[in-house]
């Protein structure tokens, strides 16, 4: 297939024809497809001749309303091979001469349908596109020949359609109808997590730094590792195709290639000297296999392959893990559920009952039982520190026999079949590790389980890892009053003493989520690799994220509040402190303003003009914050290049220009409440201003639609001061107020931004609640933020990002940016992120601390 060709083939699975589909066109993992499902599979050649694959899925007959997801892979020609078999199986004529007149169906991001006719022919084992002119010449010859009515009937009944995405465009990154979305993830760009290990016990004859061993390869972000049990060795050797057992088998979560996956690494050290410090980057004998790559999850699920995956465990032939690929269908409920995938077949089973969410699964040493943290039917109520979860246990085989064994607890870890360790924040305010002894009885429940506190107050101890091979100790993460950093320690449950593990190695680095090998001779954890990584710096300005929207690329920026210039070539963004502009390829990075700023928007008419606001964020109505315009092409000093548009300094923020460039909508606290105002774009409020909304509530984060008819904004007007925000729209003349979406009762939907065609809005929300226990990650003010889109009529909400971090401040750019990572500057600080702020508050520990959402989390919604 030529470098400038693209093909798309679809099949409709009827009950009578489905066997052909499963056998000939949908090999594993796509063979488990409902017979009422329309499957579309696409292959397209990209830049440099690399083929990219995408797939869409539809349910029922309403094709426009049920666009589910797409998948992009890289690989060889898949369609031609199976189409050749297809033709032979049906007697549809010689593959070399088969022509198909096809009716194409194209979908834009809103689900609207556009239709056109294209043509295909097959040549040998390949499928090749022919042009309209070529087809017309062939049609003349074709009219002279006899048409096989059997073939026409077959194609009518089977509904075989062939669609052309682009037969003339050489590059997929510049179609005129395509767009890009850019968003921020709090602190994520500086994580650079890799998984490390140290021996247990640490030999006294060597310094700890000589013994730390980097297990993962320094690519992207790698975390939450697991040392598989000996019972899994045969399965893992088969999967990794390794000739002999490696020194280390590691299963872990990785975020490479634009999404979250679960990988297996089999590591063979290159010699008998294993004591000197080294990293796996130096070891050539390394086998790496995706255990759960994107696309392996059953294609019947709405979000398909795009999901967060977490806390993997391998026992025997099964991988047990958390995934967020199933939409609950209910606002402000978590999509996190536990699944089991058979490694040899890929068969996946959901273990979490529908309607519930489970976190932090731990499989017992025998593999028979799995323990999870779950809120049960209570669900998530907005907690951002300690989740209101209990510990449940069920059979790993099928999820049956589910029973609550501990009230108030998280992060379970099995020492044996009847002993669980877990963490809990005590009534005295200290996080501690507890032990639960499950008494074997006919009906296990909370009343039959004995629990006791294990680690003492006076420090925080959490995310425990039990030791199966040596039950005299456990591993925990700690935050001590004497340290600003999270470290890993062993706790001797016999002598009640702590043993430091990571502080002697990296005293000023945070270490997360310990795990212990089955024989209890090694401890693993993840931390930022910092400057020790032997790869070239992979710090990214823009990180490509897999997108479920056709022809819309998705990026995470190293900054916040991005906006894209009208020509799509430059990006303005905030990185505290300061306002910046950069070319879309990462070049030309410049600081425009040195002070604190938040929010950016480009003028659609005046080239190079960017609107922002300067002053402190998360502030009251009377705080001095003003809207400015700044010419990014003016290279004069900081003060002379920008113009202050507001003069009252009463928390004026979130400017957004009208499409004709004459007006700017913004929010202001000048009335005593944060409401919306419209002012002159050139002269600011001195050139004319009027109030758009008025009331004792907060209207904020406004964005003007491309056609000028609407202004979208976030507001707590239905429950002022509660921290609960919905999305609303209003005409610029103050009429037509309507509500778009609210994230359940008490939820948050913020930072709306219109798509370039005005048909959709991207925003951030807690619509999918939390996806992991917040204490297992670095600090996030709102560890429930994900990026969503919705049609401007309030229908068709779609989740774009799946993360246990805080995604926010999205923008929707006018052009398609090629879905590849864009490197950033390498001279900035590395590993510059905070541990959970609330773990560092060692004052006034006691029951008055409470367990609800923090004040900072509420403030985050009301910048």
C-alpha cells in the first residue's frame, strides 16, 4: 500500500454470516464480537510510510449515535490478507480483478454523518486504492463484461462496505477537518518514575547506593510493580518466549505509547557480579512483553482499549488488575473495576459487581482469594485524602463469595490465606498499618475478623506490602515529621522496630508503593529516576495521548492553561510562575511574563495577541487580579509588551475574545460575587463594559463560541459556595441561559472550551470520580479530574482521559497536530513534584482533622 494511501473496511455481523467475520477478519483479540455489532477496521499509512491502524465500533443500527472508540496501532498490512481469504471463501471472483463499489460513511467528532462514494480494487494479497479516474476507465471495460449477480447479492446481504479516508493526502497530520486537544496534568511531566529494587536485608558490607538496582528501562513512566509468584513461572516463560528462567520477572504499569498498559519484563543480568550498582539499561539480555496492551480488552466495552490500568498481580495463568474501560453510565461514579485476564488465551472476566467500584486489588498467595478496597454501594462522595473504603474479599476465579471483612481500610496485602495488612487513618490523625485476621468460618464477615493496629502513631505509615516468605516483617511507605520526603521502610512485626531502606540511598527523593518478592529476599518500589537515567532526556513539552476522537489528536502539556493560535502554529501556556509561548514543534520557547498568571486565549483577528490574567490564583473576590493583552511578537521588555485591560483589580480573570475580535468576556468579583462581564477588546473596560450575569454565586471559566452565538462557563449558581460546578451556556446579550451538564449531585465540571466548529465542548470533570487511592500517588489537589467532551446541545458526553492524576485546563486547537511526542527543554528541574500536602501537616493531629475533601480541593474549582 502506497505511502499516500489509506483504506477502511467495514463488516456488518449478522447471525448467519458471523462465522466468516470471526474466522477470517477478526482474529484474536477481536474475535469475541457480538453478532449484532457493526465493526469498522481501518488501516492508514502515516508519515514516513509507517502504517497506523484504527478501529471503530458501533452498536445496533443507530450508527451516528453510537460511535464508540478507535484504536491506533502500527504494523504490517492486515486487511489485504484477510480480504483475499474473504473473496476466496465466498467465491467473489478472482482477487486480482475484484472491484467493489462502496458507500462510505464518515463521522466527525460530534457523531454527524457525511456520505460519499469511493472505489476499491484488490491486487493479489493486498488491497489498493484506485483513483476516480482509474475507476471510470475500469467502469467502461466493466460495463462490457457480465456482472455476476451472485456476487452482487452477496455483498448486499453481507453489507460489505469499503471506505476511503484519504486517497490524495500524503500526511495524516494535516487534514483540513482535523483538530487537536491539549490539556494539563498537575505535576505529571516531572514524575519520570522507574521501578527499583534492593536486597533484603541490605548487606552491611556495602553501601546501599551500590545495591540499588533499576529494573525498568527509563522509558516514559513506570510504576506499581509486582514480583510474580513461582506458580506463574511457566506461563510467564511461555509469554516472554525466554529459554530459561530470568533473574527477575517484573510485572508493572507503564504509560508509554500514549496510554496505560501492563508490561512483563524478564531480566537476565550479564554476569556473576551483581553487587555493583547498575541499571537494566546496561543489560542486553532483557525481554519485554505487553501483558495487557491496548486493544486486548474485550471490544464490546464502550471505551475499548483506552483506559487506566493499575495494581497488576500475576498468579498462575491469570493477570488480575484494575481497569477503567467500562462506563458506569452514572455521573460521578468511578469506572475502576477489577478484572482477570487469562494470559494464554486473553479471555477477560470482570470480578467487580456492576454498580460498584474496586481499588487496589491484592491476590492471596494461593491465588484463590482477592482483596480490594471498595466504597460498596455508598460510592464516592468527593474524598481526596482518605477514600471512604472498606476491605472486601472474593474468589479470584469468578468474583463470587464477595464479603466485607474490614470497615474503613485501603490498600490490602496478604501475608497468608487468613492474614491481611491494610492502611487506615486513625482517629488520632496518623496513617497507620493494621492487621486483619480472618477467622475461617462458614460466613466470614466484619464480626468474625480480628483487626489490630500494627505501626505506632507519631509518623505516617501506609501502602503496606506483606512478606509471604518471611512473615516477621512488612514493608511500608512512611512520612516522618523529620523528613519532607516519602521513604520505604521495613517494619519488624515481632520486635516492633523500623528498618530504613531507601533514605540511605536517596534521602531527598520520594519513594512509592513497596512490593516484596515471594521469597522475601527483594523489595521493589518506584521513584523518579532523575539525572541517573542513561537514556537521552525524555522530558516532553507535549506528550501524545491516545484519543478516542477520530481525527483529533490529544496531548498533555508540561504546563497549564494552554491555548493554540488561530493558525495552529503556536501555543501559549502558563508554567508557574510565568506566561510562555512556544511553537507547536517545541522550538522557540519564550517567557512572555515573569509574574503569576493563569488562563490564556489568542485573539482571532490580531495576529500574535494573547489574553491572560496576572495575579494570585485561588483568591477571593477582592484580590488584585487583572486581565491583560500581550503581543507575543513584541520582543520589548516584560512591562511594555502588555496592556492592562481591567483597572479595578477585583479578581478579573479568564478572558475569552469574541470571534470578531471586538469584545472580551471575563469574570470579575467587582460586585462582591464572581460574575461574567463583557468589555472592549482593544481598550478594555475603559472602552466599554457591561455585566453579562448577575447573582450571589460564582460564574467563571468562560469561553466564547467560534460563531459568536454562545458563551460557555462554569457556575455554582445552583448551590452557591458548595464547590459544585455545572456547565452553562448563555447568549452574549444575556438571553437563552441553559445548563449543559452537571456531574451528579455535588460534582464539578470546569474549564469549558468550544471545538473549532462550535459543535462540541471539551471540559474537565469528576464525572468518572476517582480511579485509585490518592495516597498512592504524589500530590494532586483534585485526583479525580479527567477530560471529557460533550455536544453543545448537552448530549453525547465522552471521556477522553483515564488517569488517577489530576487532568484539567483543556483547550481545543484548530489544526491537527501529528500524534507524536514533542520534546521540551532539558535544563529545568527534575523530579520537582510534591508529595501529598496533607501528609506533611503534622500539627494538631487528632480526630478534629476529619476525613472529607480538603479546603484546597474546593478552592481549585474557584480560581
